[in-house]
């Protein structure tokens, strides 16, 4: 008896329901990953995320090989490819973990029909969520649109099922053809812009588990406040590992609960950390109900918002040359490392959609292209939150002041000096607003506004007033 295990955004061997069940019930197992860039409605990973995918697949290949199985790589339409591979392998069953998104479910259903027609049994398992969207519904049967009651409902359900151990051994099937990962060209070449990604990340399940262990073993102390400080190493750095399923939410949940029991003094920090896991869950539940989350305003009145077409402003923002140091530091960190500190993400997003009046979808797409943790739920939900057009959104009139945000969360200018080195010699009191420095202060720091560093792309007060005026047009004045 042979089973196929279809891998997607669950690139691990532990707490993998489909793999565990297949290994228990079948003499041999064929794990397969299908690169399907053309499935309707499914956003393919872009840029930085494709680099991560390549590394993660290599790590998964090694883990499976150690246990006796080979990860098959195939490219094409997933239903057709998997049905064909099942016939090649003589498989009598195919297993997979579900993805609670409408486009993915459509592909799963298409595959299930094709396999059933071939007499091949289908086994589906809960995917990478703490709870199923069907468990969190309002009286009308819809998902919740406000985070706090959503998270209360999740917590009220109690602990999710315990994570599953990795199979100790797997029996593979010989003589099956697989694509070469290198032939998929997921990694950049000519030029190779991924040097910063390699310097900052080691994708794979082992690295995810090590990061979680290190964080809960001490790094989480002070998380409630330090998570907002880009100048501190105060976050878990688990988001890309979660994005590709190298670690599951259930594994994080139980590890965090165990750490809280072992170290009660960390309980408040751990609860805050778990609520951030809850925000990811909330965004995924939103996506379950709203498949076009990345393109449609959840607040319909935003459909009439007077966004500006500003290619020059967008380009300056993308390149980290807005003249606001905290914003430029964030955008340069993103380009170099594939991530950006969460507090800074809010500040840079606010500048784009409010100071510059550029459509949030432009920023969402740029983040999709450049983030290693670009998530189909969190990325658009977060952008809509900042824009004011989404679920549980920040009010549009909340316009972040990039100067005050920098001074509050990077008070010593450590973060700005790292990513905007041309300002490094400025004193702390000027690092977040270099245009207020005297000519002597600028000269002594080697800064020449307009040449070595740009002036602000728009004055904060002017940008805020313009944003509020634009908002008034859709609110009836």
C-alpha cells in the first residue's frame, strides 16, 4: 500500500497530520510538492518569498531523506500532476493538510474528484490554524470582524489538539522522476540580490524550532514593550517560518504555554506573544470569508477615496528615500533582509496611504514582492487596517507622525543609524528630523540635504491635513 502526501504551505515533518496518518496506515509514502503558479485565485510567492521557498524545500528534502523518503518535485497544475503521480506510484490514497481559503479549497475539490474517479482514496486534515473558521461565527453565520471578541472566542475553546511527533521512519518509493529544484529558478541570479537574505535567515524546520526555543528560553522577557522597539532584538522572528509552515501554530501555542508554566514571571509577555499569533489567526479567518482581501476595500465607502497617482512618490518610498529617517530605515531593512519590524511597518504604511495618498494596494503589492513572510491573510489585512478600509481598522484620521514614532521607539537612533548610515553622525536629538539641524550641525555630520539625504517628501502637518481632507470627501464632509 502506497500513499502520496501533498505538501504546500506546511513544509515540516512534525505536527503534520497528513504525513503522520499516511506513515501509520501505509507501507510506503511519497511526499510531493507541486509548483503551480497558475492556479486561479491563488497568489504565487514573489521575489524574496521564492528564495525562502527554495531553501525551505531543500531543508524538507533533507529531513525526509534522513527518514527514508524522497520529496518529489513536480511543476504544473496540481490536480493533474498529483493524479498522474498517484498512478505512477501505484498509490491507493492521497493525503494533505487543508488550506482554509476558497481558491485552495477549489483546487482541493478538483483534485479530490479526479482521484475519486481513479478509485484513489482522499484523506484531508486540518491545516495551519488553531481553530477552524466554522467554529468562530456570529449569529448570522459570518466570521467576526473585530479582533478582541474573536480572540476571546478562540481562547474560550481551550487548547487546540496537541502537536504530533515526526514519524521516525518513512519508506519511500524508488524510480519516480522528480524535477531538479535548481531548474525551477526560484533563486535570483544576474544580479543575485539575495545576499542580505542569506546573511539574516536560515529557512527550515530545524531553524524554526531553534528560534522558538531561544525566544521562549529568554528572549521573550520584556516582549510586551520591546516588541515595539526596532532598536531592540525583542521579537520572535518566527513569521517567515510560520508563513511556510516550517512550524505550526499548535507547536508555538504549546511551547508558549509550557514556558508560562515554567516561568510565571513571563506570563504577561507570553500572553501578548500568543495574542500576536491570534492576530495571524484572525487575518486567516478574514481571508476565509473574503477571498479578495488583497484587492477589495472591506469598508465600501473607501471605494470612492481620492487616491493619487504618484509614481515618483511611490518610487521614493520603495527605495527608502522619503526624507523621514524611520521610514527610510524600514524600507531599506525590508529590501536587505526581507522583513521589517512590525511597528515600523505601520509607520511606513501610514506615510504611503495618508501622507502621500497612494492606494494601499500599491504598498501591499510591494510588501508581497519583498517580504519573506508575505502572507495572503496578514499582508492585505494589515494594510487595510492602516488605511482604515479594513476589518477592525485603525480610524483613518489616525495619522502616524513619523518623527514622533522614531523618537519614541528608536530614541537613541540605533535603528536609523544601522539602515540609514548617511545620517549616523547626527546627534540623537536630530537623527529623526535632520532638516531641523543648523548648517554647522549638518556639515559636521557630513550631511548635505538634497544630496546625501533628501528633505521630507511632504511636510507632516501638510500631509496630515491633506489626508483628513481626502477622508472628509468619503464621509460627507
